[in-house]
């Protein structure tokens, strides 16, 4: 089975600090790690390769230093790594990011049977990328998967949704986004990282390699603009009210009137 895993390098959450004036993440001096759910996706891919054979390719779009994340993926056991990097990709929103990733996946030979993504990242956390790649490539998609079984030319996957366990049969090729419960992640073998740096190659693709235009990628190709960022106000303490249903309703109505959510007239029978 040909599997592609999309991985993203994110700031290591415990070391993240905010520039409160500019309302941006301070990236200088902050350690970067592979997004935790992308380790799960990689592990699932490696386990599937072990069961049914094939190849695991990892891909990331990011600045040149994201190569470190790909080297780590090679050290864990991926067969090939592709870095999509170009100054034109900077400032991308999720639409522009998934467009570049989809274009790169489309160019892979052979085309993958399965594309795996994490369900969301620990930094931007939108959960957009997987579904948008699937949409661009015209692939069926299942999000939030926590079990994968290969059955002939299909997959049978399970996911928790609103407290129910869905079992879904999906035809290949397909895109899945995965959750934490899918499988435990293996430790990096001793010395493997060093070997991945000295003996393995990372392929680099730029905007020209992907035949993309500047207005399709990065800031120019982004459909969203950040107008304002603010830290949410801390939530006040809750209020516990006791009494008969009538007392509680009257109390609630008075509070809603005080907040101008309800007119005095609305509360009258
Ligand atoms: C207007 C705007 C401007 C932005 N400008 C910048 C900027 O200048 N610099 C910047 O760093 N970010 C910027 N971002 C954030 C950037 O768009 C997101 O980090 C990126 O699109 C991924 O979104 P996400 O982290 O929410 O991914 P999610 O959808 O939560 O990620 C789910 C999964 O998709 C895959 N995935 C996500 N991103 C990648 C990737 N890059 N490569 C491979 N696989 C991936 C992984 O498997 C991941 O687990 C901007 C966002 C907006 C809205």
C-alpha cells in the first residue's frame, strides 16, 4: 500500500510565549516538534506497511528548517521525505496550505492509496487541512479515525462521533485524519536520527516544481485575513442558584434583563 503522511512542525507547546503587543507567537528560541497527532499518523502508516507491504512517504510544507521534522520521520522508518518550501509559501492560510499539499500529492508517482493527516494541530488547530486536501483531490475522507483495518480493496475504519462508534467502509484511494486513540507511538531507535541526517535524502519542491502561480500560494493565495487578535477575557466564576423552579426562572429572567438580553416586557406572561 502506498501511504503518504502529512506532517507539520509546530512550536513545542510548553515553551511557547506570546508577544502581547503584536499578538503573535514568539518563535525565536522556541523549540519545534512534530505535531503530536502526526506521530500517530506515521505510526499507523508504518504498522500498515508492516502488515500489507508498500511504502510510506512523508510530506510537509514549511520553512527550510522543517526539514528536521522530515529527518525525524525518516529516522522513525518512513521511506521517503518531501519538503515543500519556497519564500512564496509564507503567510499561507489553510486554503493556500492545503492547495500546495494537494498539488504535491497529485504529482507523486505512484499516486497514494491512502493519505493520512492528524485531525488537528497544537498551534493553529483548525482541522481544515485534511478535509481540504481530500476535497481538492476528489478523495473520499473520514475524519477522527481511531481504528483502521484493510479489507481487500477497501478500508474499514472506526471513529467516535457524538458518543457513538461509527464503523465506515471506505474505498481506496482515500484520506483519513487520525486521533490519539489510534495507536501508541514508537520511540525513536538509538542512533537512527543521526543516520537519517547522514545517509537519507529529503526531496525539495518549490513553487516552480509544482507549477503553481504566486497568486495561488502563501499570503497572496490566502482567502482569509487576520484583522484582529485578542486574548479572550477570563471567564468569571459561575453562580449556583437554588430554590423552586419558579424561583430559578424568575432569577434567570432578572439576570437576563440586567444584561439587556431580555426586555422587562418579555418576562411577563
Ligand atoms: C490569514 C492566515 C495567515 C497565516 N499566516 C501564517 C504564517 O505566516 N506563518 C505560519 O506559520 N502560519 C500561518 N498561518 C497558519 C497556517 O495557515 C496554518 O498553520 C496551516 O494552514 C495549517 O493549519 P492548521 O495548523 O490549523 O492545520 P490542521 O488542519 O489543524 O492540521 C491537521 C493536519 O494537517 C496536516 N498539516 C497541517 N499543516 C501542514 C503542513 N504545513 N504541511 C503538511 N501537513 C500539514 C497535518 O497532518 C496536521 O495534523 C496563517 C493562517 C491564516 C488564517
